C-alpha cells in the first residue's frame, strides 16, 4: 500500500476516534449531572484505577500499557474538566517534580495552583480553595518527607491516591563551561540525591538551598557563574543550557507522592491503607502492635516514626499496608491495634499505584 493510501486510512480512523471521543464526552456530562445530584466527588480514584486496569487487560499491542495510560490520562482529564472545573494544589512553583507528578495524575485539562510550602497545600484543600492537593511523601534514595508526615497529625484530610514519579536531575546553567560555575542552587534533598556526582565534578562549588528546583532554576537564570539542579522542563522555562543529564547517584531514583482530599476511595482489589498511631509507654508495646498484622498476614509496605513535638521521647508511627481498611482482615487487625495504642487514625485507603 502506498504512503498516500496509508495516510488516508489514518485520517479515516482519526475521524472515527474523534466521533467516539465526543460520544464519550456527552456521556461524561450525564455522569457529572448524576454525581452533582448525589453530591458525590467528581474525581473517583477507584474508577480511574478500574479504567486503566481494563485497558491493560484488553491491550493486544503494539501500543504499550504505559502509552495507553498516558493517552487516557488526557481523555479522563478532559472528562473531569467537563463535569466540573477542578483545582489541584501542589508544592510549586511550575516545573517542580511535584508539579510533574500532579500532571501525571490529573492531566492538562484541570487547573493547577502552585503553593510555596507543603503546609500551604494542605491549607488550600482544607479551606476548599482547591479540590485536591499533591505532596511528596518519600524518595527511594533520601527516605521520608518529614514535613508531609507531620501535617497528617493535625489534618483531617484523607489520602485518596498515590503517584510514583521517576526522578532525573539535570545540571542547568546560563554558562556553557562548567569551570565557570562557582555556585549551585537546588533543594537540600536533591543535593543528597546527587552527592557523589557533585563531589566528583564540582568539588569546590558552594551549594545553596532553594525553596524548590524551579526556584533554583529561576535564580540560576539571573546570576552569572551559577547553575542549578532541576528538571529538563525547567531548562526550557528559564532558557538554561542543559550541561549534564541524569546526574543522580542512583539510577533508580523514584519519589512517591500522595493525593490528599476530603473523601477517600472505595474498595478495589488492589488497595493500600495508610494509618498513624502512638503507643502506650510500656515494655513490648511495639512488638504487640505488629502482631495483629502478622496474625492476619497483612503486608506492611512502610513504617516511619516521628517525634510528637508535644512530649519528649513520645512518637507517632506511620504505617502503610496492603489492602483497604474495610477489608475484613484489615478491619480486624486495626481493631486489635487500637487496643494497644493511645491514638489511632486512618489516613486513607486508596488504589495502590504500580511501583516503578
């Protein structure tokens, strides 16, 4: 078949796809009307998870599941925008990794609002100025983001979804010669993720902490003899030269983000639950709280401790586990756990994202 005929075939398929997308959009509007009458949330994490799973199960190729998910992310993003304007608060400004994670989850058809701190993200959602917030919770190299953990102690917001984003850092600058760089800006956690590379290639430069990688890029765009460590998108935004790519010490550098909102997701067959609690001050307390999870064969995927900041040597524990808190075995384990704690809070149950 000639190239011209192949392109005619593609045009014909595009016409059918366009018709089907608009038919889907019309049904989406009807769905939005039903949700509005029931006062239900527009964004439904469990439905999103179900759509992606069905696509993967039915996909015969040659498109990869990742490619299909990227396409449908925008399809569903446009659907959210049709049902109701949705605003997402994130740790900003633009082109931070939290912004990229937000777009990976919600697509380009919703409104985004960058916040200067994690506290501000929580505040925007709690006060109803944003529908959802996106915050970092842990990095595969540097560990937990303590500020986010601390915010859950007093906040009533729920975890309703999670995002994994592969992180790749670039050295960006107005300078063309790395020898002219005397100062590098970035976030403290980013310096930690690129420590070995910096020691080898820029051992004598001054490292200056910035509020975000995007802010670091903005500063580097205005100062001579400086560079920043940020994303490639930040390079385009601030007209910086990309001197070195992938300078992170660990090639498998992944950050996990949480979507926070006022409601939680319903059960699916592949969920995760996050809880926090404090222990009674007695011998064997930590051992006792782990026993219910062993008894019901519940896999704990994360456990972190944080000082309570109220009383010396008193801690809060944060635990992630496989399953939904409404699942019978999870519910039974949490009931036993409550008896051995002074405080127990379910932060949310949500569809588990695929680990990168």
